[in-house]
């Protein structure tokens, strides 16, 4: 059972640091304020972002922002051991030992200047993950108040069942958008509904604004019509498409553009007509629905 309350749209921080926008501390602090003022109060992190640097940069900015910790929610993930930053790794791998999970959460808390994570996720499944060991770490962290809720990221239904056989799973973060809707057709979102697991969608805008393909050209033509009807941006319409799925998906928006952030919440305030929703799916596929 989900214990946390997250904002209906989550701010993704992967691009905030050296991997992309390389925001200064004051720019990050301002962005935290802008998100919060526009009803986006949940911030999605992973220890690996920025080569293991973005969490600490965000934490410094959060302290500078003077925002009450209780007014926001923090998500973080661990498990990917990359050959990046100050990690002494020789090859990319995964580590879900009890000791590493606990250390990683405590390190994230230190970096984020927080006593707890609202949600802690395992970043990607590992063939060597031991569900009993993971459960021991999770239960210890929960009992100490260091994490409030636990979930997964990029886990299949069977991998999810393995973990949830030993400890409660409240979330699964998956790729889902109008251009990448596999989670909707491969049983993943169905499985989450059956087991009361709340999906989060990374890259919820898909490739519409990043690639020029037949798929994105078809979608842009339709989106132009819908923009004229609803008087909102194409990105807002694409988020609304994700939000309308009955699995109650929470999109993670990675934009740092202030004017776009100010418009994102509108996606929760209108609903596409049924045929419009299917029209977006149809244009994405390039064929009639099955």
C-alpha cells in the first residue's frame, strides 16, 4: 500500500547537472522554487546522475532555497555501478547487496541534505539480485525512517513478483509515452494495477521533440490540431495522454525550461476525448488499433 503522496507530475533531475544543463546552485534553487510554485513538488533522482554528482548539487541548492522539507518529496534510486566519477569500478555492473543498498541510501540522504527519502527505488534489475537480501535492507531502512516507501525501476512483472514476494513494492518506474507504449501492451501496466503498484513514467514525451521520423511527423500533425483546440502546448497534451491511462501513471518531466514547467500542470486539468486519445495511439503506430 502506497504511503506517500507525490505530485501528479514529477520533476526529473537527470539533466540538471553536468550530464546536460550544468545548472549553478542558484539556478537549481530557483528551479526548485518554480517547480514547487507550479504544483510539481516531487523530485526524481538517482545516485548515478551526473556521474554521482547531481544529488549533492541539488542538496546544496535545496538548502539554499530555504523550502521546508515537508513541502517536497524526494525519490532516489541505486544499484547501477558505472565506471564514472569517483567510483573505483572497472566495468559497469549492478550491486544490490544489503550493505550496498543501505550505504547508498545513507549517502543519498547526506547528498540531498535530508533525513529521509519519500521513495527509494532499485534502478535496474540484476540477474544476481537476491530478494531476501534486498528485503532485509529495505525493512531496516524503513524501520529507521530513512525511506518511507519502496519500489522498482525498469522491472518486468516477473522480476517485480520476485521482489514483492519478500517485501512490499509500491512503485515501478518504466518507460511509457505515446511513442514508446510497450508497457501498455506487454502486461506491465496491467500487472501494476492488479498489485496496487503505482507506475511512474520516465521520458513521458517520448521522441516527439527529439527525432524526425514518420512516427513523430504523424504525431506532430495531429498534435497541432489538438493544440489549436485546447490552447496548451504539445508537451502538455502528450502528458495528458499518459495521465489518462487507468493505471494512474505519474509522468516524470525532465524539462528545465521555466515557461514549460509553468504549463505542465495543465495536463492534469483537462481530458482528451476518447477518440482523440486513440487517435494519438493510432498515429504513433501508423495503423489502426488492433
